[in-house]
């Protein structure tokens, strides 16, 4: 099967509806569908409807939420339910981004619940895992990543993993300008695949790499066949730059 890469843009807390509209219009004008790639956009919740409506004629573009609650409704002030996300036309959700884990105290168990809730609603969870600098320096990368993967395996049965996408985002590489080397990334991607197959997951779960990806390093990262795409923060915020980056082949 020819390789189909996923280029995912996580805008984090940037681009409200006005900026999101300007970005999307420009990005649509600069790109066209290509058989060998998918383009995913994760706007802030308030911009989901606008972006999803704008890209509805482009089957190569998928829109997703940056976070959800696992309950479908209820007294959870400030939270976003999966059915609300699907109502906007979005078809994916990030689960367990490191900023959610480390800045907002999201636990492994909650990440598993979020992934399961997305699958129940027939949308794709993009499950993020990754170690901190202290964990890497302490030789605990493998232990941490396996623990994070296992927590999702506890809530998502093996047969459902055909509908899951993962991202390896080492915390020390996010927004720091430090990128994992292609070898570092490939090694952890292989570790994740081993852990999944050890637990009965048979197909190839796509795994993206994230952490200071930019136009200068994306090609050397994607040259490794262990990577199925990239999840990008800072370098995805400008439509011209992002269109250029996604135009660089794997
Ligand atoms: P940066 O690309 O800004 O390092 O962010 C990566 C990230 O967290 C994507 O989810």
C-alpha cells in the first residue's frame, strides 16, 4: 500500500473564529487534495464549526477538537462533550496532549476514557503520549510511554484500534526548538507498535511525531518509515507556512 501521511495542525489556544476563517480560506486556496496525504486541523473549540463548515468540500481535510470530556452531557462546567464536537462536523479529537496532562493534570485513566468516548461516537481519537525531559534523562522513556499506552489499552479493546491514531510527542521537544532525532522518534514509535501488538492489536496504527517540527526538519523525520505523519503546533499557525510544509513530501 502506498504511504499516506497525516499532517496534523494543533493550533492550541490560537485562532478564534476570525483568524481561523482567514487561515482556512487562505489554506484552501493554497492546497488541493493529494492521494498521499491527509490534512488535519485542530482549532480551538470556539472555531470548530467555522473551520468544519469551510472545509466540507475537501475530503482530504479533517477537523478535530483539542480536548473533550468522556461523558456525553452533564454538569461539567467548561467542558466539551463528544456529541457537541460531532455536531460541528469535526471527526477527530486529541486525547492526552502533554499540555493537558502536565498543565491541567489529566491522568492516564482520563485519557483512556476520552479515547473510548470518541470511538463510541464514531470519531477518531488522536492519542498523544510522550516523556518529560526528567523522565528521558532518568532512562524512563520506555516505562512512561508503555504506561500511557497501556492505560488506553485498558479502555479500548484491540479490535477498535483500527480506528485510533497515535502521536508520540516528547514533552521536552514541544515548543522548545529541540526536535527528537529521526532515530529517537523511530525508536519510540517501534516501542509503541510492539506494545500494541503484544496486546493483540493486529493492524498498523498510524503514529505521528510531534515536537518542534518545521519546514527544515520535516523531511528528515518523515524519511523514517516508522513515522506516519506529524503533529505540529507553532509551525502550523501561518497558512502560507503550513501549506508549504504539507507540500513537502515524505
Ligand atoms: P510545537 O510544534 O510548537 O513544538 O508543538 C507540538 C505540539 O504540541 C503539537 O501538538
